[in-house]
C-alpha cells in the first residue's frame, strides 16, 4: 500500500482482557518496528523485525507483550491481561534497511479501563 | 548505547521569529540523526535526516538542522515561525543496527 496501515485506530478494552493490534507495512519494506507513546511522553521502542532474522525484542516491557510477523508482511502486537498502564498510542513503522528513516502509521490508541 | 537529549519539553516562539529546538546525542559510532514532527492527532512524519553527507541538512517546511560532531548536537532551526509549525518535534538517533532511539520530544507553541 501507499503507507503504513494500522488497525484498529482506537481500542477500548477492559483491564485483564487480551488485545491484538495490527500493522500493514509498506510493500517491500523489510524492516518493521513497534513503538509505544504514552501520553505526554516520547516514543518507547518495543520490538524490531528485519526480514527473516530473529526479532529484536529488547524493548518489550513484560512477558504480557508479544509480536509476530509473517515474512515481510503484516505484524500483530498482542498484549495479554491488559493493565491500565498499557494505555498508550502504539505506533508501527516500516523501512528499507538501506534507506534510513522510518515511515510511521497513524497508530492505535489503546485505552484500558 | 546511543541516546538523545532534547532540551526543553516546551518551547514558545512568536510568529515570524526564529525557531531553535535543541538536541544532543550520544553514540559510540558515527550516528544517523533524524528529526520527526507530530502534528496534533496525526502520526509522525520525517522532517529531515543526517546520514554522514553534508553537515547542514535541509528538510521540509523550511526546517534545517546542522550536525556538529564537536558538540554532539543536531539542533533544528527555522528562520521564521509560522502558526502551522505548532507541533511536537522528536530528535532521534540510530547507529549500525538501524534501530532508532527517540528523544522525549519538544512541543513547539507559536504565539500570534
């Protein structure tokens, strides 16, 4: 597609429920990243996929967070047993590894009530 | 490990005045440096990037940034602020592994 697409754009969930966030990267972009942006704060790196290499999961805040990517296509970020502190905008970005600078999606605003 | 420090979480300038947003970085290898802008209720947009070519980098909307290795800085400037420049600006750094680390952001307010 023309840009990075994220769905849903907004998600309200009850504490303790699981949620899945989806990211469709730009076609041909081998690298895909997930970031979290809490209200009034900067971007917090979560996870990075590059082609078929093992993902860099160093930013995942707890074992409740996981992400998958099939090949060089769609990625899903899953948060299990959501907590109120998980409320944030979750941003996905993709890039070509030899062209520095990501293209971001519009994000998914997650609210845990 | 690389890191970025943005001085000032909020900056206010008058319309028509110089915009200066400060960014200092730390990196163990020659860095790639970026400025991103986030307009209200929108995603992040790449403003400009430094990738070891010219030290003065020109971006969109009249913004530019200068890489100064001796000062480990990459400050963002614009000669004349416009109301439409009101947004949050993020400085970021990446090194060889392509993972980008962002600063905490500076919210730019434009005063009429």
